[in-house]
C-alpha cells in the first residue's frame, strides 16, 4: 500500500479527505437508522467504498466536470458538493430534495447546481448518458470530462458495452468506473463474468483498462489524476475497476447472511478501509486519534442537525405529482 505522502496532496487536503470519508460513513449509518425505525422507506449502502470514492472524486474539477453516479456513490456526491441535508431530503422524499423533489427513490442522487446528473433505477443507463455528455464536450470544444460509475453486476448490461464502444471510436473524454464489490445482490463474481478483471474489457473497445485496490487511497487518487489528465489532453476514455468491499447487505430489503458466510462477513469488516486509512493518517502524522474523535463529534452534530431540518421540511403537494416530470 502506497504512503499518503506519495499522493502529493497537502496536509489540509488530506485532512479534508478524511473528513469526507468519515462523513460518508456516518451519514450512511444515519440513513440505515432512519430506514430501520420506519421514517424512510429504503437505503442502498456504500459502506466499504468511502475511501475509494473520496480519492476518485478529489481528482476532478467539480465546478466543470460532470458526474453521472450510481446508487452507492453517496460519498462521492458529497465530495462533488452535495450536503448531508441534500442527501437526507432525498431519503425523506421532501419537496426540497435537489435530486428529484421527492419524486425518485432514495439514493438516486442528482444536483444540477453541482454538475451531478440524476439517473434511473434501471441499472447502468447512466453509462450511455455519460458518453453523450463527453461527445457534447468534444463537439463543442469545451474543457470538461464525464465521470460515470456502476457496479460489476450492472456492468454486464448491454448499454454499457454500447457506451464504451462509441466512446472508444470517438476517443471521448469520459472515464468509466466499475466499483467491484464481488456481489451483484447475491450473485458472486464467479457467476457474473469469465474475464479475470472487469478492466480487461476496455481493450476490446480500444482504450486502457486499469484495476485498482480501492482500499489504497493514494493508488486510487493517482490513478484517477492521470486518467483525468489524459482525458483532458484528448487521449480518450479509460475504464477503471475499483476493488472495494460491500460491508452491508445489498440494500435495506436484502439479508446477506443468507448467501455469505459469517466468517466471510467478519473477515471483511476486520479489514474496514476506514480503519486502514485512519491508521495511515496517524502513522504519517496527519492527524491524532484525538483529532479524529473531535472531527467525528462535529460530523455527528452536523448530521443530527441536517436530519432534524430535513424531517421538518414540507412534503411535495399531491397535486404537483407530475410537475417537473414531463416536459411542457
């Protein structure tokens, strides 16, 4: 595992990275709590991928690059500019929800203000949209690139192959990401695909594919930093596979203990990427345990405040159900 200093990020940037990682975990835990006590209806967790998502997102210019996420990318959306309150508003289905004004399922992130494009529940439909966004940048000669993500199970959809094929032909400024957590709901990777790595598929479309340890902050950041530089300089797309953990069940409606052994789950949680990241930060002198404890208190207070404020906000009026859904 590469040292954090090799990332080239300043101490302030690295501390901010930890803040985003920890905020992502605490907010995810809050969304689970709200679901379990019946205040919200659903949650899909990104626990286990926070370190990878923060390192990935920090390599982009959020004021101009376009992010087309999938449902586990809450932490990356926070780095891109969404707030804890924005996320919770979506889970409550409130009218002020920036993703859909309460008209979409929870975990379907979007924010026009922050260049985050909302997506459909039909998995991986964001991939051809990202290719279109990148094609627009190329045709208009504009300096922005598209980042889009999906899971390894969703990556087997036909539209993913079409998106990558067209992006390869046109050498578009788009970075495709597969967050590989080894399970497509309950289906393990050995029953999902025959290639050794998901990144191997990129070569069939004429561009580079890279597999990265998603638990190694520095490796992920440097990989995306180079991919972004290449995309901006006209070298075309990349496919980056992030090997990450899925510490929770697929969703609030799933129970992974049915198809994963107790030993497997315990071993995975013992290697929690946040624990590894915290040890690195302490060992390399970025933060002390006391610093982390204080930051955790501040994050918990922020999320408590965001929860209270979001819950108190008005629901969408029933008569406005079709507003902003169909073009007039």
